[in-house]
């Protein structure tokens, strides 16, 4: 069965490029354009991995991450935070709230593909 990835980002250009990239790698891709939609999709679809933007409307990525980690049924969901906020305090906050990994924008697509494969236990 193909692994499912949720792209949670409110920036259309980023969503389009990430969706293309992840589909090309053979993943099933879901999209959420704000934090609340991301939470609803995670609960309904149970993705294997969430590519989670920090700055989104309704709920930010930190709030989404915290809510996922607080829900016993969703705790195993892997979360890779993607953000333009690259300060050490933002990184520490994301990881403290339960993100499995953190990448700052702009990032190389090759690095992202490698990180996703690593997090999902796939051989590149």
C-alpha cells in the first residue's frame, strides 16, 4: 500500500511543487490549506507523514502539532515542520511540541525527498 503524505501549507506555489514532488516519489498526497483543515484531515485520513507549515491561518503549525501529539489515536503520525522561521527558538519550539523533524525554507527538494524517505523508513 502506498504511504500517505499530508501537505499542510497555505502557500499555493509550495503546495503545487510539494504535491508534484511527493507524487513523483510514489506517495499518495493529501492537501490542507489551513491548520484546522490539517487537523481534520489527519483525524480522518491518518497520513503516515505530515509536511506541516508553521505559519498558516486558523491554527498555526505549532498548534496543529500540539493537538496531534495530545490525541492518543494520532500520536504515531510523523510530522516534518517546514517553515521560513529558522531561528533556533522556533526549531526548539517545534521539536519540543513533538515534531519529528524540522526543515527551513527554502530547502533543496533532494534534501526533502531524502528526509521524507528516511522518516518513512524507505530506501532512496
